[in-house]
């Protein structure tokens, strides 16, 4: 079934042709979403285990506002002639009519098909999912996504990935939605891609409607329908540069209490995503690997160190040195919080004995990244004075060993060192899988002068990267970053897409796939780049 989303009409339903709902044209998208009835947003699965799976859907009854029961069927075939499991779940308006149920008793490493059945007998679209393997596993493939800003373009990366037959699992490392209002995008919006509500989201109703708007996208629906997803939030699921006590894009004087906004964002995420309420979790992939889902934004992250005052000081270099040797190195600064740090260190130590690879999904990049000294020369001729000064400030900081972004792991150097030392002490083959920057990077991570693992940092699905500021050839920009940063082994600073991660007992290979465009709906690929790490090397060769 061909599905199209625009401001005038919206098709919601399964691309397998079951339970499709065509909403009438001539109304705004928000009105259509709020008026939708039945199975409004397809199905999804997540939190995979060897014998269990969390299943998700959303069902709005034609009448009434009380609890309803949905039944679920799980089968070994798409025709449901071999039903092997099931269950029942309640939903209602208190959770925006979303429903989640964990089904047990499934076969390990096996494709299962599932559907929900409503009280009136109607059925949801049929979903496909796959349990985790056990024992010796020769190969496991996962797709890595981040930063899908709907107004910037079409989710072609999701569409391309959903059509693959060689992937076992999706991993989304954050910025699944964005919180901004329409005014923030101005001339950057692709026609028909303005999400609802059109203002910046603050309250629970806003966050729910924004999720409903994103999840109406047909390629995102298809992605969820075809394989399970392990998902974690980064900042834009709440608001830009968030931490446990606030955010860059939250002004209490005009936008109210931060804790109320944070709670609303967390609740809507847990309603609309196929995730459990566990803040972090480990997923065993037989003896091949352990995959870790982390939380590095809203529960334990301390406020990032403020470098801005040093730039404005009478003697910026002296102020930056004092900042570098003081506030920046504060050991109490943390991305994960002490409880999660301890959990991850213990898990790495235990699992490195039984699984070949330790794969850590993370919202932001660990690799050290300084601004290259000649970066101002890359800028567009029409760059604002503020943008030029920002690059100059970052170059000044870089000369003193200070990173470009205080919001990433290299803005928390003591916490970064603790994580990498934990991996070294565990004798773990560490592979970081991260996003956030919108561009593509590959790092050989080091601590105390010794290899600590590698990082595949994925590019964005649609969000714009550093290329938006630059007139220089992207190859020049990428080469400049690699030359200025010893841990950085490769970069692409201009294209959108997703990654494929192939895991075997001896090698982990990352492939960056670059879409031809996001300005129109197409899954054409413009190019790829592959890199790998061998077991025991803990660095790219």
C-alpha cells in the first residue's frame, strides 16, 4: 500500500494492507491525528530477549473514554496458522491510548509475527519481530539511527533500512523527535513536513501530539513494523542540551518548572515508544556480544561546565587555562550518574568473560574532538558575526586542548576516563555506537595512552550537520578534523543516512550508508563507507 503524509491528508495503517485508516482530507494534521480512531499508528516491538518481546500499538475506540482491552496474538507465520503465544493488555486516555505488553515463551533467534485484536474484532496491521539468539552466533546485524528532524526532510534512511532482509535489530540512539516550533525552522522546512503542534512543545499534550505526528510518517511506521528496536533518548526528546536540572532550551521564567516538563517528556516517550521503564539495560546476543542501552540525559547527568565566561574574560587564554585545569576536570561531573556508572563497569567486567564484544549504545560521542585551527576559512561568506566568533572561540580553546562541545563526553573528561578505564580493566572489546553530531565519525578511543575501544558515530537521518556552516569542500573539512584529532580516523561532514553494524566473532564492521537526498521521498543510495575492528585490537587499523 502506498502511503503519503502531508498537511492535507494522512494515511495511517499497515503497509501489509491490514487495518488501514484513511482520514478525510480538508482538515489540519493536528485535527486529523486527534480525530483518528481504531489502530492509528501501526505496531512496533522492542526490548527483545531470547524468549520474550515487548509489543506496542495504539488503539482509540470509536466511542467512550474508559479502559479497553486489546488481545495480542504471536505466530511463527504471517498467516497466523501457527499461533505460539499471546496475551491481553488494557489501555485508555490516561496513556494516550497506547498499549504495551511483554509476551514470553518465544523461540530464541526466531522471526515471529504479531497482531493486536480490538474489542470490536478489528485487527491491527501485522508486525514482524525477531528474538535474540542464544549460544554461538556466527553473525548479528543491527541498524544504527539518530537525529531524525522531520521538517528537515524525508525519513528515507528509515525506508531504506525497512526494506532490508539482513538486519536483526534497530538501535536508535536518540533525537527521535525534536521539540522546536515551526518558527525555529523558517526556510529550512521541506514541503509538507511541519509536525504538530506548530509551537515548541512543553506540556504532556504537546509531547504526545508531536510523537503522534512523527509516528504518522509511513517510513518510520514501516521500520517499526519490520523489526524490533532498542531505543534510548538524547536531548531533543525533552529539549536541547538537557541535563537532570535544566536545559539550554528551557527558560523557567517563561516556560515553567523544568521538572514538570522533564516528567511530561519522559512519560510521552515511554507511552509512544516500544521501550520498558527500565532506565538502562543489557541485551545478550548469545556468546557473540552484549548490547547496552544507556541513559545519559535526564536522570544523572550534571550540568555541563560553562566555558562561555572564559571567552568573555579580559585575558581569554588565561581564563581558558584556568577553566581547563579546574571546572572542566571536576571529578563530580557525570554523564551517567554514579549508579549507572557502577552498573556499566560491573556489567562490562562480567560480560567480557562470556561474550566477545561489548556494544554500548550512547546518545553522544565519546571521541575527543577539537576545532581545527583553519576552520574559520571553511565558513560561508555570509556567515554571521556570531557564527564566526563561535568558530574562533572554539579554535582558541582547541589550542589549549579543550573540546568543541561541552555537551558531549569530552566535556566531561573525568567521567569519560572512568568509563574507558572500566572497559580496559574488564579487558573488554568495547564498541561505542553513538549519534548526536549529525555527521559521520570513526574514533579509536584511548585512555592513559592505551587503546580502549572504537566508536562508530552515526550520521543523522535528516538533521543538518556542520556542512551547513561551511562553503569549503566537505572532503577538506573532514580531512581537517582528522588531522587535528588523533583519535579521529575518518569523517564525513556532509551527508545523511544511517549505519549498518555487522558483528561476527572476530570482527565488527560498520558501514555508513549515505542517501542521495532527503528533499524528496526516495531510498536511492549515493555512497557508502566501511570500516572494521578486529577482536583484541581495540583500534581501527
